[in-house]
C-alpha cells in the first residue's frame, strides 16, 4: 500500500519512533561485487554469473518488485542508491533505524564454495557502501545457508562488525531448517548474539508449494506462509531450541495471522504424539512464544477491521515488529499501515521498541 507522505520529516519525527525491520538494499550494477571477490571467484562471476534454481518471477510490469517511484534519478535499480533511499525512506518517514536484508540470490547458489565467496563479498560491500556511510542502518549477514559450516564461518567473521544485527536465510531451503546440517549456523549465531532472520523467498530443492508448481505469481506471493509454517514446525520438533536455548528467530515478510492457529494445532498434536518427540520439554506453543518474532509486512487486513485487534491479542504485541518492505510494490507506510487505530503504547511497541530490544539498538 504505497501512500506517499505529504508532511515533512520533522513532523514524522515528532510522532513515534520507527524501526524498519525489512529494507532491501540492492547492487547498483552487476559489477559492484567484483572489488570484493578474490581473483578465482571474480573470474567465475564474470563468466557465469549466479546459478540457482528457477523459481517464481515478479510480474513484468513491476521490475524488481519495486514501487514505481522507487527508481532513483541515477538510473540505478531500486534500493541501490543510498542517497535516494535516505530521502525517500529514512528522512521522509523519520526512521530511527533500518535493517538491511539484501535479496541478491547468493546464499542459495548450487556451488557452495562460490556461495560462500559471494556471501562474504556482499557483506563486505554492505559495510563499505551502507553501514559506514549511514549510521541509521544496520544489516543482516548474508550466508551460504545450505552449508552449515561455511555459513557459521561467515557469521563468526562478519559478526565482528557491530553493524550486523542478524543472520539472513530464505524461507524455501533445500531441507527443513531444523535438520542438523544447519545447526552449526545456529551455534555461530548464538555465539555472536544474533537472531536468525528467515525471509520470504528462495526456491528450495523442489516445487515452491506443498502440492506442486503454481500457475500464478499471486499463488507464490500469498502462499509463502506455507514455507514459514513448515520451518517453524521443523525448528521446534527437531529440538533446535533445546540445544540452543538462547536462539532467537525472526520471520520476515511471511504474514502473522497464521501464527496463533499453528500454536493451537501443534499443541493439540503434541499432546497425542509427544512420545515421538521426547526431547521436547515444553509444549510447542511455549517455544513459539519464547523464540520467534514476526514482522508486520505484509500487514494482515481482515474483512472486518476490528478483528485485527483479535489477531494482535492472539499473536502477542511483543512478538511483532514493523517493516516497510522498501522499495517493493507492497510497501507499508508506518503512518497508515495498521487497519485500525491502536493505543499509542501498542503502536510504539510494534513500530520500534520490540525491534530495539531484539536487535539491541540504542
């Protein structure tokens, strides 16, 4: 819901603090990573580019899934021009902090060593071109998430920089994220005190829905909650939080109305099948309420707006963190995103304070 602001940044700033938990920074050109790649992988990148699995594509009329007004005068892709992003997002909406989640497609490369080299390059590029130039920005560490050991090594390396506040993986992975191949990544994240951010996207190892390939982009866009739910169930049932009790997980751009229903169903099944998972020491819902946070975009908009308050009560306002999804076409304005008026204390928790606590921001 793109609603251009008409009042100045000072007026925005006088209202409530805002922390944007999902900003997509993009490469300005195909050559932008070359200075950050070793010679071996630079040659690979120049000759072959990126090679992943084919998935769904954004509609042709919305290149880069971007707002039509998000193309900077420089001619660079949306989300790639820091100065333009400052004016159109950070200043216009009075953003206190913004979390960068680059969706560049390097984490799921089929060549795992190449994926690791590209991830390292993206993180170095983020430091040089974003974090060191704009104090309001923080970033997610891009990792070769299909190799736990390589991903852990990058978390330990990049995690030394204070500008990185989470570890980024995509929701459609080759295996459910509770599998032990991913555990070294969680161990490194816990060591660095960083949450794991699971973001909408990726193509995994098979069809992107639970029953095959969809016909339409709208099916992909709306159906992402399938993957999010599967990942939550896997992380809980495989016992990840028993092994890593301080691990925190953020579900980004996957909706949130499904969260309470998943808790209810998991608890009901666990009461009947708990002997299969004796390593779980608590009801599944307790893990969900302790270890997971969700971002608000895409904002849930029930047909009867008052039901939004029921959703908040069931999810828990302390679990939700605001996100704009800039510069994408379904951008949410912090002033108009909520479908009903909320008490100021609730709005402030969702708009900023939950994220400030989770990401340990000043």
